[in-house]
């Protein structure tokens, strides 16, 4: 059975699986949160999401729920089933053993232990395999996994709030807020889904932000906070330094510009210094991103200000772009936004557009 085109049902079930995969977003460690559906005679008889912490895998749980009904059924997997022995046998083998007759997959797994072997195991067992169904959508939902595996750095989301006159305010939450309460809540949710969050030192000095997630029930999911601060100017009295023992704060400074005393002062608060290299007098971002990737940080949200945003854009390190647009004008005192909805480069594709109170939120992804 060499089916090459997905049916309408295939696309519908895959879309359901992709939605399900979001359930453990940010909770599966370095493992991506993926989902599996087992469908027999058009009915979902098993469903699974990668467990919190990363194991068991989605397939294990979906097959357990389906039991005997998996025999002859179709499995929908948002990521190629694994081919390696972890704490359990490979998921590709589990699907073979369970007797599914067809597997519909979305994204391929770049993990060198898998990389095509998962699909090959299925085919070798006589299972009909259809790959790449809604692959782009599934890839968008793997929360940094594909970027981190292939590029060896976190997936970078740049978030900016832009006023009607193309300015970014000095702060999200303070007196010159550009956008409203609904955007504030959305940004806190984005923080909860990120492993780390980065701001420039000018924003840190102007706003003295905390950068934590303060949504009810999600306050334990605050990301690591990183300050791009080449001269290590972060005051020891800044909220980011004072709270560094509760939520980690890291400073990316140039080693030659940081005195031992300054370093000791911040380190005594619990602030850590990241290894950095200099590039034209600034912190070299590609190397910094590599270091963060090696530390297991899969997703990074850049929250401003204009300088940091411009530097990430110039280095083509932005994978996702989230712009919140307000109808308010800032006028004098505003800082010109390095990017606005009207100037988004063609390499980005608009993924969604939603209303947040009086403001508009738009999300673009960089074409892979
Ligand atoms: C699957 N199903 O639900 C997920 C997969 O450390 P381990 O042994 O858990 O393996 C991690 C790798 O498993 C990860 O890099 C990716 O290749 C795959 N993730 N595979 O079959 C799942 N989450
Ligand atoms: Zn697996």
C-alpha cells in the first residue's frame, strides 16, 4: 500500500495530535513534547503525549491505552518514532509489535540516533508509512527541539510591543506601557513556556524588571534570566540580582571589562557569569547562543530593548517574531522599534494573528 497523499482524515487527525502535543510544552526537559494518536475505523482508541520529564514517550502511552485495538490501526505521530534503546525499547519497534498497519508522521527526528531509522524500522516490518503530513505545523510546535538539534542553539523568540508611531516603550509594565493587560498576561504565559529570557542592560537599568512568570498556578515556571551586559553594569540591588537565588540570573559580560570585585559582588548574590567571546566590542551572540544550547536551554525569549533586538535580527538569530501592536502613540521619550509589522523581512512567515484587548498580537516564524 504505497499511499503518497494524506487524506482529509489524515490531516484532521494529525492536526488533533499536534494540538495534543502542546500539553507538555516546556515540561519535557530536553526531549520534545510530541503526541501520538491510534485510530481504528475512524475512531481514536489511544492517545499519548511525551510524559513530564521526557519519558515515557508518547507512543508507549497511546499503545497502552489502545491495547488490542491497535492491531490493524493507524498511528499518527507528530515526530518520527524513536529507533534507539532508552529506558524502554524503541517506539518504532513498539508500533511494530502492537501490529499497527499504517503510520502517518509529521516531523522527521534530527536526533542522530533516529534520523530516518524510525521510519525505516516501520517500513522493514511491512507497515505503510506516510511522512511529512503537516510537518511545518508540527515543527512549529516542537518548542525549539528542531532548531536546538540542528543548529546547536536555542530557538530564539523576539518579542516586542510596538506603538502606533513605531516606538517601543521603555517598559512593559511601568508608566509608559505600550500595550494593555491582556498582552501582559500573554507575555507571562510566553515566559512560562520559555527556558530562558534575555534582555539588554539598558532595559535592565531603566525598568528594573523581575522577568518572572506571575500567573496564578504558573509562578513556579519562571525562566532563567539573562542580561546582555558587556560591562557588567547590573547593580547588585537590581531585582534580577536580589532574586537570583530564587530564579537563576546570568550575566553575559566581556571578561576583560569585568573587575574581580564587581564580579564577586554579583556572584555573592547568586548571579552567574556566562562564558562569552567579544565581537567588535560586543558580546558575540552566536557563541553565546551555542553556550546556552550546551547548557540545555532549548528556547530563549528576547524581551528587548531595541539594541538587543536589533543585534539578534542583524545576526539572523531570530526564529520567531512576536509583535504586539498598540493603537497608542508614544511620541517623545519613545525608542524607535528596530522592527514593526510593516518592516518584517520576507524570510518570516505569518503564523497567527490574535486580538489581545485593544492590541493586536502577530507571530511570524522564520522559514526553515
Ligand atoms: C519518540 N516519542 O514521545 C519523544 C521522542 O532520552 P530519551 O531516551 O527519552 O530520548 C530522547 C529522544 O527521543 C529525543 O532526542 C528525540 O529523538 C526522541 N523523542 N521520540 O519516539 C516521543 N519525545
Ligand atoms: Zn520513543
